[in-house]
C-alpha cells in the first residue's frame, strides 16, 4: 500500500486560480452582452414592422375612402389625427393634378405621435391615382 504525500493531495484539490475565474467571467460577460444586443435589435425590428403595418393600413383605408367618393376629389391637402390601435397617428392627404384632367394623384403620408412629443415622425407614404367614374 502506497500513501500519497499530503502536499500532492493539497495541490490537486486546490481549485481555480484568480486568473482562470476572471477569464471565465470575461467570456460570460461578452456572451451576455451579445445576447442583450440581439434581443434589443429584435424588439426594435418588431416595433418598426408593427408601425409600418398599422401605417400602411391607415394609408390604404384613406385611399379607399377617396375611391369610394362619387366625385373626383378636388386638388387639396389636409391632415387629420386618428387613433388607430393603441397609438395616435397623423394622416396627411395630398390630392394633386395630373396631365389628364379626369385623374388625380393622391399621396397619403402617415406619421405616428410618440409619447411626450408633439411632432409625429413619418412612418409610411402611399401614392395612388384616382379617376372619374
């Protein structure tokens, strides 16, 4: 029977050095930071897509309202604020003349108000042509 020396046993059972622990913490920190960045980009992308979708629906609705009118719209520009979904939007409709007198170009710009700000930021623009029936 052979007995190991107490010095050898103590060396092998010591654990990690301070440098090894610091390197492990650095690696973990870098991975956590990268994961947080990916999560942040995902949330930002989701919000942008949600706003574009709602704004495009508002613009489509406004163009279809004009198309359903019995008369050709007059050349004009107006803005209206609307609540759509959980947000407040500004829908600007611009009716422009074309080379053809029985047609109009309609541009609808949709902007969303952010909380705490009085000026909306533009989200979507849609153009269409409307003719006399």
